[in-house]
C-alpha cells in the first residue's frame, strides 16, 4: 500500500492530521491542593451541590448510564405501574439533586454575569471621574494663580488714589481676596484687618510646580486601573481562549469538508460529469469561505504577531487566513473551469455561438480566480508549512501560474474561434491535403483539396473536386515559369506544386493565388492536413464504413493504401479518382459527433494537439489577428528568426513516387568552438530507403531536392554526398512564361559551388545550401557539409545577441554583479520540416579548453564542461542553449 494518495495536484498522507490554522493555547490544568477548611452545614451542602453540577454528563452518557430522565421528576402516582425507576429511590434523589444543582448553576452564572456587567459599569464611571478630576484640578490651580496676580496689580494701582476713597480700595481688595480664596484660607476678616490688608503689599504666590499636584492623583488612577486589569485580563483571556477553541473546531471542520468536496469535484471532472463537479467545487468554495468568516472573528493583530513568533506551529496558524483564501480561490477556479468545460462538451444541445459565449465567459472568470490565487500563494511563506508539504506547495505555485497562462491562451483561442467559424462574417477556407509520402517543402504533394464554408459558427458546405488538384488546370489562363528544380517534371507552374517553400505563410499565399487565378473564389485562409492526421483520428474514433460507394471499410491501418489506390486510378477507370477524399471527409464529419465519448474525447484532443505540434496541421489566415494567434501558438509553420545557430533540413520529392513513406533520416550536427571563439559546424544528413524494390507506390528511387537552411552569412568549407540529376531530364524553359517574383528573388542571386555543384543563396534571412540527392530502395547515403558560422562565440553580438542573451539570462535567473565577467551564449534552433515524421537529430557541441559551462537549456540536455551531447526525435522544433565564460 502506498503512503500517498494522489488527488490531482494534492497529495495527502493516509491518516494525516488536518492542518491546523489556529494556535492551540490550551494548557493542561494544574491541580492545586488546598488545605481543608471548616465550614458551616449550609456551606457544605452548597459545596456538594456545586460538585454535582460539575459532573461530566457527556462522559456519563457515552458510558451508557441513564442518569437524567424526565420521569425522575414525576410523582410516583403519575408513573406507570411497570416503571421500575421508582425501585431505585437513590436515583430519584440524585436526579432531583442534579436538577436543583443545575438551577443553581444557571442562577449563579446569571448573577455573576450581571455582577460583572455592573462592576464593569462602575469601574468605567469611576475611571471617568478620576480622569476628569485629574484634568480639572490643574486648571483650577492655574485660575487661582491668575486671580491672585491680578489682585496684586490692582492693589498697586489703588495705592496712588486719594485717601478719601481708601474705603473703596478696601472693598475692592476684599473682593479679589474672596475670589482668590484668600478669605477662606485666613478666616473671617475684621474691618481693621481689611484696612491693614488694603495698605499691605500683596505678594503674588509662586506658580504651581508642573505636575506637582497631579502626581498623587495619577498614581491613584494608575493603581486602581492596574488592579482592575489584573482581575479582568485573566477572565477575558479565558473567555477569549474559549472562543478561539470554538473557532478552531469550526475552521477545522469546514476545512475537512472543503477538502472532501474538492476531491469529489476532481473525481467527477475526471469522469466528465461536469455538472456534479461544479456542484462539489461550489460546496468546497462555500466551506472555505465559512472558515474564513470564522477566522475574521479573531483580531487581525493576533495573526500579525503570530507571524513573527519563532514557532513553526504559530507561523502556520498566522498563514491560516491566506491558506483558506487560496483554498476558496482554487475551488472557485475549479467551479468556473467545470462550467466552461461543461459548455464546451455540450455540443449536442447548443449552437456554436452559445458554446463559445459560455466557454469564454466562465473561462475568463476562472482565469481571474487563478490570477488572484497566484497573489495569495505568493504571500504564503512556504517555510511556515510543515516540511513534508513544502515541495508540493512550491509545485502548486508553479502549476497555478502555468495553468493561468495556458487557460488564458486557451480562452483567447476560443474567442478567436468566433471569427474563425464565421460568427461575425461568413468564412471560406481552402483545405489542402498534403501527401507526406511524397514530401514537399511545406508538407507533401497536394493531390486533393476542398473548399470549406462556415456561417454563424456552423459548417455549411465542404466541397472536394473529384479530379483533385488537377481540376484547377483548365481555369488557369496565366503561364507561370516553374522553379528550376520542378522543371524536371513540368516547365510551367500549377496549383498542385505551389507549396514550394518551407515557410507555410509564403506557400499558402501562393496556393491561394493559384486557386483564385484558376477560376476559384477568394479565400480567407489556407489550412493543411496530412494523411498522418487522418490515421490518428481513425485510430481513435474507429473505422468508417464506405461500402455503399467504394465497397470498403476505411480504418487507420488501411487508410493510406486504399485511398492511394483509388486516387491513382487511371482515367479509363474513373474521371474522379480523388473523390474518395471528399466523400470520406463528409462521412467523418457526420460520424464524429455520434462517436465522441468520455473514453475517446481526451485522446482525440491529444491527437489534434500532437498534429499541430509536429506540423501535420498548419494554418494561414488573411485576417491579421487570426494569423497572429496561429503564429503565437506555433501553428503557422513559419521559418523562425534567431540570432544563434540555426538548422532546417528540407526535402522536396520530385518524380520520386511515394517513397518518402519508407525513408528514415538522421541529422548529425556538430558545432566546434575554437579557442578564438570561431564556430565550425559539421553537418551530416544520413538517409536510408527501407522499401523493397517495386513495392507498391514506395519501392522506387527517391529523387530529392535537398535544401539546408543555416544562419545568414555562413561560409561553406566543403560539401559531399550529393548526386545531381542529369540535365537531359529537365523540360525546356518556355521563354514566354511569366517569372514569379519570389522564385526569381532566390534563383537570380544563387551561386554554384564548383567542387560540389551546390547552389548557395539567401532566403527568409537564412543562407541556403541546395542540391540533388538520389536514393534507391535498400540503400543509405550520407550528405556532409562543413561551414563556418558568420559570428564568433566571443563576439559582442554572440555574447547575447542582445535579445538572445536577455532571454537566456531570464531563463537562467542569473543575478549579475556590478563588475561581472563576460558571459557568452551559444544556441541552436533546429526546425522540423512539416510532414516529415521519420527524422531524428543528434547534436553535439564541443568547446575549447578555455571556456567553462555555466548554464544549459533545456534541463534534460546532457552537458559538461566541454559542451553537450543530445539525441532525440525531431518531432517538433528543438531549441538548445549553453552559457559559458572564459577560464
């Protein structure tokens, strides 16, 4: 039995305790032994009643003792005769004692609550009195000082008045003295004393010392408040602890329910029950939200203090609110994602417009939840979690970011589908079938095509000419000179040979031009499929019954051979040899919705994804927004720009039958970096023809125009292994034919290598080495090229090629010092030819002794201090990079 149970991204140990989000402050009670004291009989009875009130009823009930019944309080006459409870008078006495003790307990509790409330009110009033007294007494002292000082001034003034108004002076002085409290301090005054006082010089009192009169009062207030706080704080701490204990239990309960609902939602989603999944995720989100509401009852200051306490458990508790918030956001994201997928798979009951609208709406809500989730996860310190959870938490953070980006891209794609499916305006696409058994630069020979029309999100028409691509011949009124290698079969250029370039947008535009100039309609894009796609689809959804027209059942194993037989029929047998392609497509589209199920849906999506990644499906759109999306997803088949090393081996089968189905190709690329930074590439292309001679369709000589794209400016050192076709087999050039500007741009500046006959020219910002190879069944040939790259490893350009180095630094996450050592980057981008499914690559980088490796990409690249060594299937574009410094 394993120790862990995998629930998607969650790993929970069997028997693991629930994570604690609150600090358990509860400590074992310390038993205090007190000396027995003498008490009166009444006090002893009360003590016994209180002791009975402390009985643990829950424990007794769990033990099965029936201690408290309603019958125990009924008079014996009202009980039934069969009632045996009266047989135990002792139980009645205990029941009555328990009842009265409970009443007393409730009364005492109510009394204490009222007492505490009243005592608290009195405390507050008393505290307010002391505070007001402390404030008013200094004010009164200051006022007394001012009055006395004013009396002194007035007395000096009266000394200068005539004697006949001395009586007035006496009266005035007495008035000031009374106001200042002087009379109260001296007692009653006689008329003589008033006259003496009037003639006496009054000395102003000294001002009160600062704080002198307040010290005893403030000390009293402080002592009083301290005593009260000493009494209140323990009670308050106890009641607060009890509330924390209750909250802890509720939070843990809600968290456990949330995790159970998350697991149930994940299981339902795995079974494609998105309705149940959405409901479970909704419940999980509500559980997490309820737990958060419980935590909000705790003062936030406690969590802030807990975060800095050097205790693992307390730090975990401090992270509790954010962990719960992250859980809620995860549940909400899962809920919205389930609703989005539910709308996506509701194709049988809703229109395409409704499906896309709901998909985009719920998908964007899920993206918003995931973005908020990333913010919450970034605020959680992984070190606050238990050690066994930390690796999973870090992975969860990374996956949340990846899921957010991927889902955002998917929703953007779904939004673009509105335009693709003609929801805003009707769309017409040219769908070409590139037979990769007869390789051409962008995938294969185009023997068949179809016109596909969309309106309001629905496929309203798919039409495939019975004669295939050759039906466009009659409508082409212009005569175009074909590329020089194609003159081996025809001097003029036509629609079926227009996919001349490995850059799909360039070939697609040329195909659309030929179709429109062959009496065809203007199209909004060109889509390419190879037979490999059809074989993958048939393997998943099962065979297609075509017996009504062709007497065949088409499946993944016989698709290529049977369709090839029908397509190659001579005109005396049928005038529509390519009609099988259109009929099969229509039957497939009709059967597909009926055959989709929970078992084959995911494999079907994976097959489509794989076909997009290995360029067996390609898209080109005239709409710039859609084209940008296709390029961003890597579905446009473009020749990529790169500032480092580059390699693209492109095969074009011309008059070589369907032999490419039996060709295996190995590309061996070795880059040697010399001590001065010069880079020499040694390239070997090994091709093996595995067919048997005269084997149907593929057992013939493979005649191939081989083009090798390398960095622009590369200098050829040597070339060998090529086998040119004799010029007598080429068709003469028609001088009246028009020259295609894109073909002319390449051929007009081509140079020929004298020793090997290699054509050298530039195209798509690359240098191209091109020549013929010929390979018979059962043979193996090797083509070898040695060339020097146009840059050195130590050049400023190659140090980073600016954008490339920025990219490498970003990937490596390297932090540079103020005075860093020079760093140099070497990278190789090896692009896959569309439709070529049997090629492998072996790449080797050799560094001189004065360079030392610092970083590599990808992580799985086998690298050491002297370079790297890598071998893989070239099933998609491959990128390798290394960062080095000088020793």
